[in-house]
C-alpha cells in the first residue's frame, strides 16, 4: 500500500550541499525552496543551482517550491525546472484558486498547493479542483499573519478541519499540516504531529532534519493500535455470522475498515530489517 509522505522537509534552494543530506534524513519528501528561504538577490542563482542538481540527482522525492504566481520569478522558475529527471513535483505558495496552477501544468509533474491565506481557505472547494493538484499543505505561520490570528492550536482547528474535508471530498491525498517552529521541543513536536494525525492530516511540514524522525513516528501506528487492529481482524475471522466484540465493543464495518487501515499503514511504514 502506498501512503502519502508523512515528513516533508524544507531545504534552502541555494544550499546544494544540503539536498542529498536532506534526502538521507529519513524524510519521505524533500521540498527544495526557492521562495522564503532564498533572498531576492539570490533567486536566479538558486534556480540555476536547483536545475543543475536535479539534472544529476535520481532520488525520486524532490519537490521544488517555486516563487508565488504574482512574483517576477515564477514563470522562469517553472520554465527552468520543466523536464528535469530529478523533479517529483512543484509546490505553489499562497495558492488561492484553480487557475493559479495553470502555468505549472506544462511541467507535467504532480502539483502541491500551499494554503496560507484567508482567500485560499475560503476558496478551498474551487482550489481543490485544480488540474494536476495532488495535495494541499497548510502554511500556518503565514496564515496567522494574514488572518490576524495569534495562535496555532485551537485557534486554527476550524481551518484544519476544512482542509481535511475538502481534500477528502476532492479525492486528494490527506493534507499536510504546518510547521512546529520550536526546534528543540521534541515532545511538543510529537504532540503536534499526533494531533495533526487525529485531525485527518497525512503528514507534517518539517524545517530541520531533527524533526523528521519524530514526525515519522507520530504518523505511524503505535504498538497499541497495531495490537488492537490485529485483535479486531482475528475476532472477525473467528466470529462466524454472529455479533463480534473486542474489548467489550461491538465490531461493525467502519471499525473493521479502520483496523485494516491501521495494519496497512503499519506495513507501509515499517522500517526494513
């Protein structure tokens, strides 16, 4: 079973020496950033750096975040990256409508939309219909600034639910939650990631390699979940045609479906021996 990337690690586009290190971090996906991580005067050089690197690298999980549609760099970013063998996708910052992705379709790669404005959130139903779009990510930090909201927990719960529901309705991959900015608080990061998973997100953005393992672990089923799922399937197999219960709770089709998803995720995310 192929599952969406859990850990999505950003790396500056003007630091070529970090690209392969990021890929070796255990991240499911690496986003090479041409937008926020690169100063304006360095963007052209960074674009050339990425072009040369992706022409030589064969790791199949590099996505590039290009500059926003309304910038002077966007068209050249897309043009320079089109056709590169190492390019697994393009990410559009500040995605607000389906037409925003039109200039990127010529690249013929999966498209990712970073939702980080009020307009983008309020236009999710249309945004999710964009041709070529496979997944949304929540840019929580920029969204807070745009919305005038000061807080990243319950303050954004309604928005998180909108992203999950609209993605599901449109047949997109489960969305990616935003970054945890405290780089030294592993317990807080793990709690954030587990909370994102409970909300229905399929992954989380990372801004440092040390965050990757924590996020990967949080999005994989824990031993207690796997044990429960195995007992559900075993009870179903032994139950014949009568009512089946596990831990005193009746097992019906939605519970069985959930147990099968847990076991599939456990298998997909298992670390090879």
